[in-house]
C-alpha cells in the first residue's frame, strides 16, 4: 500500500538521538497492543505504521536537504531497538525502509528529488537480488522481473530493485528506483515468524525506468559513498548498514521477552515443586540471569558495531576489509544470542509460553526467523572474516562485504 504525508518545513531543527529514542519509546504500548493482530493479518496496520512515520522514524537516513535527519548508525540502531520492544515486525519494517531510503539517497540528485521533493515522508523498500532482465532503450531501461522477500512492501512509496548489468563496460549488478505504483506486489509471505513484515514479491513487467533513476550497486560496497560529500549516514559502509538495520528489531523483542517473564514470575508457580512463585526458584533465577547477560552482550556488541560504522563515516573512510567482515561476524553472533536468550526464557516461563494468547510465542517465532536472515548466516560470515584475516578474497563468495 502506498502511503503519503505532508512535506515538513526544512527550517525545523533536527531532533537529537535522545528525542528520537523517546519518540520510539512512546510508541511501545501502541505497538505491543497491535502486534497480535499484525501477526494474524500478516501486516503492520496502516494506523500503526502511520504513527511511526508521523514520529519521523522513517526519515533517519534521509538527507537533511529533504528534511531528513541524517542520524547516523548508532541512533538508527537505538530507535529500532526501542520499536522492537513493542513489535519486532514493526521495528523490522522501520529498519528496512530506512535502509531503502539510504539507497534512494545514493542515486542522482534528480532521482532524490523525485522521491522526496514533494513528500519528505516518502519511504523506499529495497531488494538486492539481481532477479530481473533489463533492455536498454532511449532515455533509460525497460525492466522485467520478480524480487522476493521485499520487506516493507506494504508501506513503501518507492522500491529500489537490482538487475544484471546491460553494458560490457559495467556488467556488475545495477539498481533501479521505481515508484511502487509502477509494479505489482504479490502476496507471497506466508511464514511462521516475522509474519507482519510484508516481505512479499515485487513484480515488474516492462517498466520503463529513466536513466537518472539508475545506478551501479558495486561502488556502494567498495566505498564510493564513504569518501563522497554525503552526510554522516550516507558515508556508512553498506554491508554494515544492511546487517545493522535488522539487528535492532531482534534485540528489542528479546528485551521485551525478558521484561514479560520477569513481570509474570512472582505470580507463577512451578508445577510439581514446592515453589509457589517462580521468583523463589534458584533454577529460574539462573535462567533469567543468563538470558539477561546474553541480551546485554548482544546489545553491546551491536552498539559497538554501530559506533565503528559512525567513526569511519565521520572520517570519510571505508572500514578496512577485516573490520567490515568482523562486523558481519559480530552482528550474526548478536542475532543468534538474542534468539537463544528468547528460547531460554520460553523454557523458564513454562509451557504456557506456547499458548497462542501468550506474546512470548510470537516473539520466539519472530526471533527464530529473524536470526536466520541471510545477513546473519554464521558460517558464511565466519568464512568471510577468515578469508580476510588470511588475505584471501572474501568478495569471491559474497558481495555483502
């Protein structure tokens, strides 16, 4: 569904990190109450998403000249963590659409004006798999193809899609920026977790895309943006940004699971034992302590990754290959730790955690699916970093470096 909003005055002050986190925290109750219905209907409700957008939380990586916030990676992470405490799918969609806007901001000035010139609240989804065909025509290309797993597709105004190069001089992957009304969205996202992310399939059939809304993808991974004139967010490493954009939702929902288990513990007994309250059980105490430590460790290593990305962006430098691959490993580890903490909390809470009315089962399903995203494949990220450490070429096996 295409959404729109008013253009906000460019004279407004850019909100601080603390202000943006507060705005996200203020939405927690709304997101928490709406999450069960979002899970059932397989989409974030329009009212819920509009509240996120009205709070400015989809403009974190939009250039300031279009009334965006250019907030940096640490702020981006903290906002999505805060949203994840209310609803993992809503936080995921917010993270993905901000990343799509980051991609849109890498296109030509004319393309950026197309997106935000009349609507500073416009949002962009993105898919980087080159599952399309392009035919060169006067003034641009004609694009035909399908792109699956397009998270945020229910709430985007634009979509940035990938296609193989059409020129012998540049055979690498290319990007095309397309208004969502020019494509079809196929409802294909039928999964057991993260059900409300709208990760459906984008379909284009002979869609004309003008040349000013085309760009090569490879330079974004090799750091062409890092030394450019973009703001802090625009100079971030794309591989790091892609993983970081998905991590906040997982950390936030793990924290929500811990809060829920701790809140219910004093009033829950442990069947077949003398414990009238879970809080009195040493075993339970150990479980929640361990889960808490896992979540804290995952959160801190993810924050460290965000700070490293911001530090290099501030210096207008692409992080070295060993740093980039280390960040991939760390973020994959954090995603797994978040899921394992939720899984431990499920056991600590008891079998009623799996009741359909219990929010823990939804968080468990969401965390299980999210932690298995391609960005977090542990063995792949480990191989990438191992190759970098041994001065091999990690890009030979993945472009996400």
